[in-house]
C-alpha cells in the first residue's frame, strides 16, 4: 500500500511538470535580458516596458476586453433566463433540450469556427466586432447556463411560493427572491465565460475582421515570426489575468456552496 502511494505521487509530479513546466519557462524567459529566447543572460524588465509602449498590442487588449464584456453580458441574460425557464417546466424532451444547450462547448472549436464562417457569409454579415460577439456569446452561454442550473437545484421552491402567496407577481418574485439566490452562480459563470472568451484563438480567427485584432489572435500572428521576450511578457500578463479571474470565480463558487449548505441546515 505504501509503495502504491509513492508511485501515485511520482505520477502526479510527472503530470504536473509536463503541464506547468512550459508555463514556468515562459514566465522566466519574459525577464530575460537577451533578445534571444534560447539563452537566459540576465534579469531585466525591459520587455515589459516594450510591451507597455506597443500600441498595436494595447489596441488588441482593449478589443479583447470589450469582446469579453459584451459576450459575457449577453450570455448572462440568455443563460440565466434559459436555466430559470428550464427549471420551471416539465416535459419529456426537457433533458434533450438541456443537452442541446451545452453542445457549443463540446463541439471542436475549429468546426464551430467554420460553421460561423459559412453562416455569417450566407447572411452577408461584415466580419468584425459584431460577428465576434455573436460567436463568443454562443459558446459562453453554456457556462453560465450550467452554473445557474446547478444553483437552482438547491434552492427551496417554497421561497418563491411564499412570495407569490404574499402577492408578488412573477417578475417581482424573480428579481426579489430568485435573482439574489442565483447571483453567485451568475457571477461565477460570467468570470469563467470571460476567461474562455479572452483566451479564444481558433473561433476568433474564422470570424475576425481584417481591421480588428483580439489579443490572442495578435499573439498567434506574431508567433509565426518567432518567439520574442516581448511575447513571453505578454503571455505572462495574460496568465496572471486569467489566473486571477478563475481564482475569483472559484472563490465565488465556494462561497455559494457554503451558503447553499447553510440553507440546507
């Protein structure tokens, strides 16, 4: 039993090294003084200074943040209303509908990107921020839908019934009772969806306009000419931002779980 425990820990260490060692090397070489990424010649912050002066990357960053906020905002409305609506109906095809609502995150991104490309071309819709928002909203909705759906399972339905008995209409019951209870799940889903939208490359390449670049697409284009310490610095910044967003999402989810357990007690 002891030997098995040691082998399992060794396996875990190997897996973690394979997963996180490349990320650690990117962070380390972002502080490299040399322009070449092959050799570490000394510690320097000049590539972060170069990154701060790059106007194209700043514009791409603003576009990515704008895209993430817009897609998450629309997804929050659609996903929340969809989850609440599904929780209140009972019919035979309900399970199938719930399964279909999660398909966008199960389809390979390259296929989803090609589908959007053909669809937007058929509609003669100009490629740009509009097509990006539609595409990103499509795969962001399931994250919020699943979060809110899981939260609704643990909500006591008698709370809504009590509000209705006291004279509150369906709309007021939703905003006064249901919405405050599911808000942690909505915020957690939005943060996760924002991280996925901010990090997307494949779908964005297919539906991106010629005059608009998101940050991941810009980085991907620059990687074709070789990895520079400036790209390493940018990737480090993105890693930190994504880690913070996912950390906040996990904290909200954990807090929501504790509140749910408190309600059950």
